[in-house]
């Protein structure tokens, strides 16, 4: 499996599989991201992020699968700017309140850009379940 994944470009050549029983230490930590304003949606109460003339409304909508999925709708100067949905992201039940359902954050991904980027994310359970 490792050879196949490495060959197809899905993994670096020095990648190893581990059950964690030989974990010794963390040798690298990514630098902290410059944090900007953010808004969290708890799955029950809508939330709004405002960055300059942009407002992003966080809520949810029921998908074709019957589960609720996070939705972000942006408006700039009162005009519709974008709509995003994390259709494959769900915590499974409307009553699950152990984690935030979704978050949108203003992050400076490109240091030379005059505008921040928006990162729309959701943790929906498990070690590798982030969108």
C-alpha cells in the first residue's frame, strides 16, 4: 500500500505507517497562522463574520442525505458575493454539541495580497475528519 501511494504521488517517499506505539516525540510544529477575525457556528445558532465590507453568514441546510451540513453565505456591500457548503461534512446528529459544527476565519494566506483569505472548515468526528 505504501509503495502504491508513494508511486501515485499521494505520499512523500519517507512516509511511514504507525500504530503510535513507537511514538517518541513531535519533531516539527507548523508555525502559528496569523489569526484574524473568525466566527463559529455551533449547529444551533447562526453566526456572522464581518471583515470590512464583507459579512459571512454561517448556518446549516439539510442535504439530500437528510443530515444537516454547514453553509457560509457571503455578502459584500449588501450584494451576494458567494455561497459555500460542506456537503460531505456532518457530525451525524443535530444534538451532537461536543465540537463546533463549522468555522470561518479570515487568514492572511498570501502575505503580499491586500486582502485576507477566508477559510471555511468543519471538524466532524475522528482524527482525520476535517474539511
